[in-house]
């Protein structure tokens, strides 16, 4: 056996015999058969050409040559321990990431899944910048943005995140003059408003709001009609007193990231979490 053929298991046997004083003790320490300890130790001695232990008072005492080997083994064990600690020395994720999104996405998709994520990464903090529509996205206002419309241009990285199914909710049995819930005029181009317009309902709106939770509450009264995204109307679709019709158009959801954060490890972890949230947005 040449030097390069020695392996750590062989060296551990030498150290165990020295520490335990007997083959039986080394066997118990290493959890291998006693005859295996004796056989492998004999093979190592033959390969090295030196006697490693001598019997004295019922114990195995290391020879001077073995003592020299043991000093090297001790140094190697220290280095092995340091290698095992490398993972402990990697710094945890740390920092504060600002996510700009709508109120509905913040409340219904991100917030329910935020606590476990932060528990997993104690060095991270998330600031949710939520608003009724698209929060302004600049380097000084947000790090990540979730947008319901694809930006035409901008100094950021953009990727499609997901899409939303939309449902028109109405009472299952017709009622006289239901309350039509619609979105404000500045949102005329969104699929929800376009659908209501084609049904001749937009102009009949008696509740105009950009707060989808307000619309959800009115629909629960069974006396209103309106359009909601999939993640906010699972209970309404299961309500036998309501009728849900899927709209032909879906709303695309886009993820924006500041360019200077493209290689930032914390930002990448947060983005992966956001993607996972949207993959399971239909689940409670």
C-alpha cells in the first residue's frame, strides 16, 4: 500500500485502537467486527512496513512509529472537522426586500404564506408596499414589483409570473335590479371592465370601487354581480346560491426586478418564494 492508497477509514482504525487500547474497544467504537479491526490493522502494518502496536498489560500500546503516524492523524482529523464546519460559516440570508403589489395580491396570496417563509429565513425582512392598483416602481420605492399589466418599458428585469382566471359572479336565481359592482373609469381597459361593458352592465354600476374585497363582500349578499380573480372567489364559486362564469380572457401577472439585484442571493430566494406563492394561489 502506498501513501495515496491510505484512506480515512484505515487511519480511523489506528486512532481507535490507540484510544480504546484493545481491538474489542476499537470494534465497539467504530461499530465494525473485531476480526475486521485486527485484519485491517495487520494489512496496514504490512503495507507501511512498521509495527504499530505492542501488547503490554493486556492493552495495545502504540510504537514510536505509530505515535508519529497518530500526530498526522490528529492533524487530519482537525482539518476534517473544519471542512464539516464550512456550511456553518456561510452567512444566512439577510436584508430587507420591498415588494410592490396590489392589495389583493398582498392580502390573499403573499401574506398567508409569509410567516413560514420568514421563519425559515430569520435574517430577511419583507416590506409589502400594497395599493389598489399598480404601485409605482422605481429603484427608490421598491425592489420587486408584481404587476397586473406588462410595462411597455423600464430599467428593470421583467418576467411573466402567472395568470389569473376571472369569474363573473351573479345570483343563481334572477333577482330584480341586482347591484352591479364595477371598477373605476381609470381601469376601463382591464378584462373585468371590458367584460362588464360587453354585457351592458358597466353603465349600470351602482357600486364603483377598486377594492376587490368590497366587491367580494357585496357578492356574498347574493344581491350583487361583479367580476373577481380566482384567488378571491373560491368560496363564492362553491356557494349554491351563486353562479360563477369563467371569463374568456385572463389577466397576466408580471414580475419586475431591479437590475442591480439580479445576482443578489436574497432577492433570488424571495423571487422563488413569490413564484411558489402563485403556483399555489388557488389553495387556501
